[in-house]
C-alpha cells in the first residue's frame, strides 16, 4: 500500500512538480490549491503526511494547519509547513506544524523530510 501525500499550494507549477517527484518516488499524491473546507478535503483522502503552503487564498496555511491539529482524528497526521518566506520556521511554529521546508527546495530535501516523518 502506497503512502499518501497531500500538498496544499496555490502555485500550480509547484503542485505539478510535487506530483511528478512524489509519484516517481512511489507515493499516492493529491493536491489542492485552496485550504477551504480543510477538514473535509483531508478526510476524503486520509494522507500520511501533508505539505501546507503559507499563502493560500481565503483560509491561510496557519489557520488551516491549526484546524487540522485541533481535529481529533486528523491531529496526528504530520503537517510540513512549506513556504518561500524567510521566517518559515516561525510560521511553522505559529501554525503548530510538525516541520517545515523552505522553497525553493530540492528533490532530496523533499524526500528526506517525508522519510523523516513517515515510518516506511
């Protein structure tokens, strides 16, 4: 059974890039350009790990991450905060994320953070 990765980002190029990299690495991937109805979106896919962009329309990454972390069923899914902001670490801390990845990232960094948070 493949591990499932859900990527939230409003940049279509990043979503495509992540899809290509992660499918190649053998993951099932779902992407979304909005974090609206975050609980419903995540419940329908039940990912093993989530990448959350900071700049999402309507509901931003911090609010979306907090909603996930406050949810009884979803709170244990690792959320990796994922931003080009210089202060991505402090944003991740504010959001209550489990880790962070700065953009631009390289493939190795992406795979490393996934294997760190997923016991494969």
